[in-house]
């Protein structure tokens, strides 16, 4: 009976010996993010602008940062987000999460937009025109980031108002939300959609 108790006590000791749970804790910084799991990045994330703000306090200046990020899947889905924090990385992380929550679908026609459209937000105004394949994205700043994230490959854009990054980005998003497919426009005008037959 005594031998049997020794055997039953030895089995748990052998099972508990190869416990690798404590090994990662001593690894230091490379192991600290394992609890979050691998981050799946699907789509496009572009940092449009990072602004540094200084608050003057008794001991000197205290800096904080704001980030404007555009996210999209390059297949007709896009959104923007704004984040503020005391560190640049935290501000970008907040802005990225906000942009992914604010994503919406837009109407595309092949690699361009279906029709000419204008968008405005605050002082920002933008004009977008469809372009033939191979033209590329003729736009700059925040407008280019939004169009690339949305998956538009051929378009002509012109900013007509304020050059403020946030207003340009939101004006571009407003223009993209105003896009409608051809059949919807014809239906609203009371016209029938004619099928084109190949000769």
C-alpha cells in the first residue's frame, strides 16, 4: 500500500515538472505582447498627418500628439479616424481603431469612379473626375490617401478650398459618399436601362 501511494504521488510530480508557463515571463519585453495575439492587418492604413501640440505649464512645455489616419480595404471600403495621445504611437493606434469603425462602402466603376462629383467639409472643397485606365491617381495630400485606401486607381482630383488635412480628407469622403451607380441615376430620372449587345 505504501508503494502504491508513492506511485500516485510521483505521477503528478512528473506531470508538473515540464511546466513551460514560467519560461515566457522571464523573457522580458519580447514576450509582453503575446496575450494580445497576432495583429491581422487586412487592407490599407495610411497616416495622413501628425500634429504636435504644446501646453505651457509651470515646469515648461507639455507635448501631446494628434494623428489623422485613413483606412480601407482597397476594394471600395474606406474610412478616416482621429486620435489624440501623449505619445505618437498611441495617437496613431487610436486613430486607426477609429478609422476602422467608421469605414463605409463606396460605388466604383472598374478602376475609377462612375461620374464627376464634388465634396465639401468645412473650408475644404474637392472635385473628382473619372479617368481612363492607366491615368493613375492625380491628387495629392489627404485626397490621395483616401482614394488609394478606397481602391480607386484612375481618377483626377483637384482641391478647391482649404488645405487643412482633416477638411480635405473629410471633403474627399463626402464626395465618395455622393457617388451613385448609373442604373440608380437613370431610375431616379424615370428612364429605362438599355442593354448593350455586342456586335
